[in-house]
C-alpha cells in the first residue's frame, strides 16, 4: 500500500498544480503531456514488470521501481522548462508502472480470491485517498510562491522523497514472499514495438493533430506508423516464445472483458480528475488549494464504496453487480457534469463528484478480483499486470483526447464568443486587441488582465468547452456499463482451492 500510494499520489498531485506550472513555463497547449508522459511510460512498462518479477522475485523488482520513481521525482522537481519536465515525468512513470502492477500481483500471490475483496477494498481506498490528497497537496504547494527558498510547485515532486524512502524501508523489513523462480525470457522486441506503437499514435492524436491539423503530413505519418507498429506487435506476439502480452489470454472471456472495462474506467477517471480542478480554478476562480479541497466528495465516493464492495464480496462471494452499478453511476455523474456553469453551487458539484467517485470505487478493484479468480495461478503476474496496462492505456488516451478536445474547443468558442460580443456590444471591444485572446490557449493567467465583458466571454468559452469534454466522456463510461453486463460470474476460489493451485504452479516451475 505504501508503494502504491506513491504511484497513485503522483498521478493526481500534478492536476491542481498544472495551472501554476504551465503559467511558469508558458505551455497550456502541452499541459496534458505532463500527465500523459507519466501515464505513457507507466503503461508501457507495466506488462514488463510482471514478467521480470517472475524471474528475479517480487521484492527486488518492486524496490527497483521505487528507486527509479524517486530519481524521476527529484529530476522533475529540478526541471527548468516544459520539455525537461515532460521527460522527467516519463522517468517517474517508468518506476510507477512497477509500483502499480506489482502491488496487485503481490496480493494475488498471497491472498485467495474469496478473501481478496477485503484487501482490494483497502487498495481502492488508497486510490481514493490519493485522488484527493494529491490535488490538495498539489494545490497547497502551488499556492505558495516559494517554500524554503524553492518554487512552491516543485515540492509536489520533492514530497515523494521521504515517502519513497519510507516505502523502501517498509518493504525491506516486512515484504517476504517465497520466490518461485521460473525460467523466463523477456520479450524485448515485443516491448519495443508496443511502446513505440502506442507513443506514435498518442503523438498524432494529442500533439500533432490539434497543432498542425489532421491532414498534415507529420500527423498522418505518426498515426500510420503507430498503426503499423501495433499490427507488427500483434503478429510478433503470436509467434514469440514468451510474449510480453500473451494473446492466448484473450481467449479467456473474463480477461478480455476486464481489460476493456479497465480501459474505460481509466479514461473516465482521468477525465474527471484532470478536468475538475481546471474547471474550479479557471471558471470558479478557486485557488489550487481550494480546488483540491473541493475534490473531497470525489474521494469520499471512491473510498466508501471501495471498502463497502470489498467487504461484501468477501462476505457473500458475488461481484458482478458492483461494476454494473459502478459504471452506471459514473455515466450519470459525468453527464451531470456537462451541466456545470459559471454559477453552479458547490453542493451540486459535490453530488456529481460523489456519483463519479462511487462508480469508480465499485468498479475499479472488483474487476481485478474477477480477473484473478478466472486465470490460472501461473498466469497471475502477467494477467494482473496486463489488466493494469489496459487501465493505464485508457488513462493515457483519455487524458490526451480530453485535453485535445478542451484546447480545440476553447479556441473555437473564444473566437465565436468575441464575434458575438462585438456584434451585440461594440463598445465592450473598442480598443481591445483580439490577438490577446489567443494567448489564453497557452496561459490562463491572461484572464485576470481582460476587461470584465471580455473576461465573461472567455469564461463562457471555457464552460462550453468543458461541456463538450464531459459529453465525450459519457459514452465511454456507458460502454463500460454494457461490458459489465456481459461479465460472467464464477464462484470465488477459497483458501483450500487456492493453496492447491499455488502448489501446482510451484510444482510446474520447479519441474
């Protein structure tokens, strides 16, 4: 849980500090890349960690992930421009991929599925805690110009150092798992094809498409290259001796469905966590700390339903209804957020946030229990890390696509809003240079310098853009609801079944 807290905290701590960071580095058009770079490398490395830990043991690989994460955190805090920050966030993500994947693999090693609900509930609570503690800490640090002589927002990365050292000490002292060594080989070519394929498609979708146009030669080149590399990855995995992502796992109905569900939940979660603080700071004028505090209802939703569903699964042994209810609640909550305006009261936003949080809490850990119960013990590592991979993949594309929609629509609504204002109230725009509005797509600090009428027009442009983002997110979570309905519920294995399966897997490994 300490290791996972590190990774989960850093996915969310940046959200409220992003506004300060991009104003320092003048880069709102690339702001989602601060989140996306982290998610991309953590996603791509996730399946590798499952396989490597099978060879070298869970603890040593888990600790390697912590050290990599800490080095990335230190360097991110020392970044001097947007490019350096994005690169060091990518290094952080490389460590985070191991922290997220191996947490669930380790629990899968030592706890039978019937008992796992309770533990998964606690891990869901860690996610919930980080989803609010992260933005709150990020807001606190970024609201201070300097702390101990260091720029405030840089502390969002330096705060990881004591937590990480504590995690290293705790895992050294208490994480003792019997090592079952299997003779594995690492599928390096598969890993390379997967990383480059996903990266190329992501660059096309989130950077070059919006920046240069969708018919631009560079956009098309990256998109086509990404698709070709992805096809090459799939064909290579079919014949690889030990594939990084065994395609045979997709013959398992539960694995396929939970992978798709994970991607949907990842996209929905990051759509909410990245967009809400931005709405609160830009439209409502909240400070970063206030925006973090206002995410507490989201956390309450996640934590309460995560622990509740985990205990109920352990008690009754049934899990299918929770992701069905969860994805339905998420969809309703996200659709409700499409009604947010400049005057929406906080109590109403809280209800919407609780709905989304409750949906996440009911769904996120439950699908991991369903998956681990449905695969053979020998496939536990790769199946669990693959599920984390698909959830992260959903997060990556969700964050990139929603960020692209936001920046694209802001420019559109700013332009049309200014034209409308000039038509209805010519006096309001007399002497104002409309070129100033273009700077808003890079730096929201300009808002405060605008005349009142033009400032209102700009804020309405942001509100309308957020509406489009939430309308785009709702069908994705609705798809999750349909997938959850298709889940097959199988009885959860008990201590006796699980011990037998583990012994059988150990016997195969020794043989």
